[in-house]
C-alpha cells in the first residue's frame, strides 16, 4: 500500500471507533508515544500480538488494526465453536483472514486455541479434533506455530496427566510436522517438566511457547529457564502485568520465592539473544489506558527498542 493511500492516525481512530465494536480509542497520544506511521518495522525484529491485545479477539478486522499500529504479524484466536460466525473453522472466515493478511502485509504469525484451557488435551478428545483442524487452517494461512495452552483447566498436576498429554502429543506431532507446523506448549509447569514433555514426545513439531511473566507468577525464574529451554522455544509472549511494558512492575503480592518486582525486560531480551532466538516477539499485554491502540503503539515502541536482539 502506497503511503498516500494510508489513512492518518486520526482518521483511522474515527473509523475504528465507528466500525470496531468494543474498542475504546483515544484522540491523542501521550508525549512518549510514537505515531503509528512511524511504528512500522525498522529492525529485523518481528513483533506480533494476540488479537485480544487490540480488543479484537477472533475478528478479521484485527489484521488492519495490526497494520496501522505497526505490527509485523498477528496471533489469531482459533475459536472451535461453529456457532460463532467468526470461527476459523468456517472456510469463508479463513479466506477473509488470508485476504486481509495479503492486503495489509501482516503475517498471521500463529494461531492460539484458547479453548483448550477449558477443554484440555490431557482429558478431552474434542481438543484433539480441534488441533487437527487448526493444523490445516494454519497451513492455509501460512502460520508456522499453533499455541496450545496447557494451563487453566489443562494445567498438569499428576503423573497420569503428564502421561496422557504426552501420548496425545505423540499422535498429533507427525500431522503437524507433515504440514510444517510447530505445536507450541504454553505451560504453568517448570522448565524441567516442559523439557520432559518435549523430550518424551521426541518430535521437532512439539516445542515450548514460553511466557516469562507466567513463569514468574508461578514462582520460577525466567532468566534461568530461558537458557535451559534454549532451542526448544518456538515463540515468546511478552507482557508486564497490568502495566505498559516500559513501566517497572511492582507485584501485588510477592512470589513464592519472595520476589516483589516484576520482570527485568532488558535481561529477558539478553537471555533470548544468548540462546540465538530468532522467532516472533508476541505481545500479550494489558490495556492500561482504556485505549488499546495507543497502548499497543507504546508497547511496540518499547519492544522494538529493548528486544531488538538481532542486531
């Protein structure tokens, strides 16, 4: 799209406010926020985000908004419920996403099957069907990763649950691998336990979708876990509690290890650089100001500065 064809931020906000339900947009940005036109990629670093960060969960309009705020890609929610007209299980919706991604030059970096948090792979056959269908969808959309939440109701607590999940992943992995798709496990368990799963499945299509803030909240130290997981990390979520990325987080209550402060984001970036990470940096940030667009632009600016690990 030529620069002359791009709408200004002001006109875009008016359009978003009129046409995107549920988005509260601001008419002005704070002094430390950059213009959306200036937020386009300037480094090899690739930034994506969960579509919910833009208050556009499972909405094809999220692709245009991702383009306008300067993202390189978008993680799209794969909603299994066929009664939902926005479900990617509908071929027409899949085609709409593919067309929008092509129009705006925004890659669908990954899919996320959030419903697995309440219909877990460790126990529910329906989840296996969803993953099989999502693999085909990801292939059609050009996505290389599918996030499988192994948390919430899917959190692993017993040996039997570990064994069941590993057995399921052993069945799914070859299908994903045949399509060039990686199944990324986002877990609440330790890095050691995540490595156990990856090693026992023993297939390159099963890796770890690492979230440092989740690890911190569960009492683990991300600066120690990242080197341990190393090449097994396929994609990374970044967030900062209920704060903008640039703000130092003070935890509402200390972790189980007594820690009172949130993540050292530059140190996290440094550890990713040390392991040679070359994947997407995916925002899972909170909307702090009430304006998801302004907050996204602010967070992107910070991440481009701090997580530019490919120089």
